């Protein structure tokens, strides 16, 4: 066989194993988003994100992200939300967050397609991912911006993924 054909075969094998092997194991990512009715996020609308976990690796740690999707017409460079969480052991936490969505020099910090932008913003310290216990977790996201309703917000959600 020629050298080029062997290179193509090895690339094919690597890509196939990369794409198929994760399907054999567990996926250590959870993401759930709530749609904001009419893209007008009223402060009274507090979407609740609920998920149940049964971690196979009890020593694993996880990063938590807030997911925000908005249109290009969103007027602000940030968004203030209250992040309410309840762990399976009943511990409740409320955390006000000022999430940066844009800068003057770079524009929108998230990824975009046409006029829609998505942000996945890490809210756990990068050096300190959190452990997850088996059970049900509840998260609520509350808009605490001065504008009420907050216009041009399409979806909000929570993403939890296993830390590297």
C-alpha cells in the first residue's frame, strides 16, 4: 500500500474510535435549558432545572455553567441573575451572579450564528470543581436586571460537566 493510503486509513481509524468509543461509556454532561416566552424574561418567571444523578465515580468533580442564549438586539454587556440551587441533602444556596456577555473591544463573548448568541459561563471556580452526590438537584434561574421584562433573551439553562 502507498504511504498516502495508510495515512488515510490511520486517520479514519482514529476518527472512528474518537466518535464511537464515547457512545460505549457514560456521558458525564448534563444540560437543560428553558425557553423564555416571547423572548421577554419577566422577573416573575423563574425557570426550574431539575436533574437526578447517580455518579459512578464518587471522587469525580464537576463544573457548573450558566447557559444564556440571546439575540443580537440584547441591549446589555452583562446579565444579573440569582442562581438558586438545592442539593439532594437539602442544602439550599442562593447566589447573585453578574455574568459578562460582551466587551467593548471584542463584542459578544459567546458563540454566534446569524443574530443568535450562546454563552456557557463557568460559575464554579476553575481550580475548584464540585463533587456531586447521588440524588436530585434543583436549580432556579431568576432575572434580577432592572429592565422587567428583559428583552431578547431566548433561553437560559444549566450545564454540568465532569471536570478534566
